[in-house]
C-alpha cells in the first residue's frame, strides 16, 4: 500500500517511532513503521468485528504508487 505521507509522518511521530520530517522512502523501509501500521490496521479490524480469517496477515508499504507501467518496468529490471 502507498501511505499518505502526511498521515504516516504524523502517525510515526505520535508513536515515537521516527521524527515527523523523515522521508516517506525511509519510513516505508523501516520495519518498526511497517509493524506499527500493521498493528494499527489489526486493531481497526478487531474493533470492526472482523474474524481472524478476515484479518491482514501482513503489510507492504511502498513510496511509489502502483501503475500498469511500473509493473512492466519492474519486470524489465529483473534478469533471469
């Protein structure tokens, strides 16, 4: 998922994980940030009454929005 930079910066600053001025690229690579986002999403799911099978098993954060073109550029950059 591609997080909104301002919201993620505020979230990590409030949790004391990273300073609010940390770049989005650095935040999405930080395991503590990814774990905190996953934990928060699990909490929201539990409050919404989701069952265990409906809960997210993991989260991948990315600074780059997915587009059909980005898939092709990724495939081109992978050598067999």
